[in-house]
């Protein structure tokens, strides 16, 4: 039995559109609060362990969707220290425990497929050079997730056509492994300055062959990855994430609307489960065509919390809301929003450290309330 805090009456969102059903692909969601992909570096030797199982189990909810942390599709995809992969039998077995835990609570879970491109370091790759669309280095930046601590970025190796095709095959293999591990689907990571985003951006991708030059050529790899993954596991099990206005890790393309608009428009024709868009900053406004794409989208904004999450869905701006940092510190965020309970704040200092601290030790609202009551001396 749930005991409501006296202050919840005015803050409850139980009657809002956030708590109405939503069909995404094969999933019948019971609410529209989704967990964002969040890098946590808690998988020793790139294999999810029992801590990872518990983390996702805690955050699962009846009819709710979790999107995993970015997950390597191969060694060359980045191989960051203690980030998980989804391309070996051991990784499949590790993730299968996670998906079982989420499904046991009636939840859904997608695996985000990740290739970081130029944003890694040879120490992560057995001495090999990172791969990129072109030999363009992100200056004055560092790769943080290595066993040896932060390392300066290096000039990547321009991918050959063969390496591009091999990488597309890696996406397909990883997608099949995800389904074998029990995931409900996969999210292709096309955002945040990683490989697919690098190909779209004309300040990074300066090649002149079939994968560079024109808008169509620079978007080619994204559409080929989508087509091949869809052919392997079905469109209803595939989502994709873009951050057109993120400008993160040097993705300063010369015409955001044209370059991303082309890719988003064409992806929108493929019948995917969803398109996941990072919201633009307030000073940048999407044009009419880009706004239409959000009809198929889950929108993620920097800064959604218990005060502003409802309006984006109620106003028709998106199908659902994706929470990141507040899902870290509130394993029961769905219940908190439903009942109007306050959200606990997160500790940035424990985002990327080993162990349970700042990972599986955040209490639910009811647990924290019970602890406070128990500490009161009568």
C-alpha cells in the first residue's frame, strides 16, 4: 500500500497525458516517462555485472521504457574503460540478466548502439588509431574514459570504404546480439558528436567519395545503418537518436536544418519505433519541417524535471519525455511524478566512479521517508 505525502495533492501528475498509454513499435507503454541513455562506466571488462542488473531493475516500471547507456558495437567502436559492449557471448549473457530483471517488473528496455568514431584514444584500442569519417582531430579536447586517465584526442584514421562497410555490419551484429540478450529493441546512436554524427557534419567529414561532400553523401552511412539494422531485426524494434542543435564534440556543421533535416526526413519514412531528439537550446528554433518530425519522436531536453516535464507532452511537442540525471537519483521517478513527490537531487561526483555509490544506493521516496520517520525520537 502506498502512503501519500501530505504535500502531493497539488503536485500530482497522475491525470496528465504523461500517464496515458503510448504505442512505440511493438511496445504498449503505460506511461510516457522514458529513461535516457546514461554512460555510467560500471561494467568491468565491458560486461554488465550484478550491479548493472540491480541499477536497471530499480528503475524499471510497469509499462515503462528504459534506454540503456551507450553500448559498444565492437572493440573499434570506442572501448571506453568499463563501458559495456553488445557483441560477444559474455556480453549477451550479462545483458540477458538485465533484460530479465526489467521484464520481471513489466518494463521494456532498448539497447543503445554506439560507435564513438574519432572520440577515443589508441590506449583503448590496443594501440590502433581511432576511426573517423576524415582525418580531422577535435583540438584542445580529451578522452576521459581510459584506464590511464584523461588523454588528449588524436587525429583519427580516415575510414576506407571497406571499414565503413565493416562498421555497418558491426551495427547489424550488435543489433542481433541485443535481441538475443532479450532487449525489446535497439536505439542507434546518431547524436552527441559520435561516429554517425561526425559523418553528417561537414566540418568533420571532409571526404570527397560516396560518403562525403554532398548532404546526401554525408548522410549515407546513417541511412545504410538504419536499413541494414531494420532488415535484421525489424523496423518496429529500431529507434534512433539525433542532436541537431547539440554542437557537442565539435559537430559544428554549416547548415543544421539542411544537413540534419535530410537525414531525419528520410529516417522518418522507414517506419521506426521512434525518433529520439535532443531539444534545441532556447535561442535556436526548429523550422516547420523539423517540428513535424517530432510527431514521431520522444523529445529529450536538457533540464526536464518535475516542474516542466508535463507541458511538452500536453502541448503536443512530443510523444514522451526522456529524463536523464533525475533518473539516476530517483529510481522511482515514475511514482514520484505520478504522486507529486519531490525529486531527489543527483551527485555529479559519483556519475562515473566504480561501485554502488551514486549508482544503486539512491533510495526511493518511500524508503527515504521511512528512514526519516525512524530517526525521529518520540
